[in-house]
């Protein structure tokens, strides 16, 4: 028998009797250990009576706590504090494959052979200026100049952080509170779902088609009053879909009627074959635009830029001073040299072409064997399969790893999918289609 929490005792620790106040108080007690794992919470009616509020208020608070994973409900048995801590990055680890494979196509990583060499740039970075203060500007001016040249609209301010996921984490953190909604494409990138949930939020699925998020679906999601919308404007992971100019305008019109922020994650950056289209061209005061250089210039640079309104970025910069404070100025200077080098630009352009050819070749082979794929950009191919688990097992038996589709999907579906990283190797991937159709 699980111990039960006394309703009067719990009520005495709740000062604000609104839904948000109850959620904040109970979640705080769970995080601090005042409510222990395994404890049974009072019934909705009991706590409502002690607080002198309607049953609906507590029901809504309990529902938000359950959605965020802070409590679990077991029907007539009641509601409990979970016995185990919430699993972190649960989707991330579900799509990452483990074991030895002769061909690992599950990672989404760029091909090391297509990354530009850095030796000549290293020689040019003779002297990196040391900051004169811990509150010095965090961005090397030469890098800011290069990044601004490539932005899809003239943003007010710009800073750099340690990669695209770091950017997403820092942007979601101050905007998402327990129970808040965040609209995101479904299917989408598992770490985005994980980050939203890690901050206590709830990911609201939005359908996508071959032009990006579907406006009507986003409008429905916005009725739930999400605090933000996360969009990958091109080479969407996993589908490879890129947003069109027409669709960006349509989405901006829908978003303008809400109070939601927009976070754009241009994760593929300069290796994307599609032009960069941004909602920031229509709603610059509401858009935070992330540009990653990992796939074009190297994951170990750990640099992504964030462009957006000055006030929003000033808050991020100030908060970051209590942690890493700035991203290595040496790495910033090195990346600035690479971005300004015409030969490196040629090599990145060549890599973009190679990635496109690899993806197109596998998509054509899949189509010949009756398999449906989506999009036309990026390092990944989203493949519909009759039986997801059977496809994974069949490929693994041949020494090939691909990512399962389920972690990329928020809504249950009867359709199976796998995600294949086409850009990580120059091996002939057409055998995939033959194996899957055998």
C-alpha cells in the first residue's frame, strides 16, 4: 500500500489557488522532495474542498502535472508521484542505434570527408584577442559580420552559443514553464521534443506537407495558446521538407494573431540545397533565428548563431554570463576565417551538391521498389515502410543501422517509417531498397 498525502497538509502548502498556482506549488514540492516518489496524492475532490475551489480547478492542475510527467494517474487507484525520476532525452536515446554495424546510417552526421580543411585558416588566426572583461561582447566582430551577410532578414541583434541544441535549450528555458504548450512539426526532431518536455512543456503536434507546416494545422495548435512555435525552415528533420516563400507568409499571418514566439532552427545551414526562407521577414519582432555551422564546417566548432530582437538576446547573454559566459573566441575567429575564404565556400558548395546527389539517388531507388519518401533536402531520407520493426531487424541482420521512425513522431500512427542518413557515407546505398523489398 502506498502512503497517502494528507489533503489538509498539502493544501496548507499551496498559497495561490489558481490552476497555475496549484501546478507550481505541487511541482515544486515534488522537485524538492517534500512529496516523495510513490506517495499517493489526495483526491481531486478532497484537495478542492480544502482549498475552497471548484473541482474543475484541481482537475485542470492535475492534468497539467500529468502531461508534464510530474504525477501519474492510475484510474480509480488515484494519482501518484512517480516512483522513478523522469527519463531524460528519452526520444534521443531511442533513435540512436547501439552496437557494431558495417554501415551506420542512423546518426544524421555529415561526412567527415566533405568538411573543409582548417589548416590554412589556423595559420591565418595569428592572434586571438583576449576579452578585457567578463561582460565584454560575446561575439567576435569578424564572425558577426560574416553571419549577418547570410541572414535571411536584417535582425536587430545577434549572439553565438555552443551549437543548435544549446541554442534551443537556452531559448526554450526562459519561455516554457510547467504545462506550457509549444507547437512543433510532427514528425520532427526527437531532441526538440525532449527539450520541450525537459523544461516542463508539452509538445503540440503540427502537420507538415511538402511546403512546410500546414497553416490550418498550426491554427488549430495555436488555439491551445502555446508560448512558442519551433520550426526548421529547410531540410526539416526527418522529412527533408523546406518551407516555401508562400508558406512562410501564410504561417506568419496565422502566428501574428497569437502571442507565440517563433524559434527557427536552420540546422543544416549552408549544406541545404533549398533557399533560406524565414518567418522573420514578416514578423522580425517575434522570431529567434538559429543558424548552425556543424554540418557545413564541422560539429566540433560547437557554434550556432541566434538572431532576433535585442531585448530577447540581451536576456540570453546576461543569463549565459552565469555559466560559460561566451563561446571560445579562438573557435569563433577560426570559423570567421573559414566563412570568409572563397576556397572554403567552393568546397562547401561542392559538399552541398554531393549530399543532394546521394539523397536523390537513394530516393529514386526507393521509388523504383515502391517505397514512398518525402522532401528533397538535407542529409536524411524519411522512408515509409510496411513494418518498422521488421525493417530495422532486416537491415541490422545485414550490418546496416538506420533510425526507427517512432521517436520522430508525437502522434500514434499505423504507418511505419525509418530515417536513413544519406550524407554520412559515399557507399552505394541502393542496396537498402533491395534489402527492404526482399
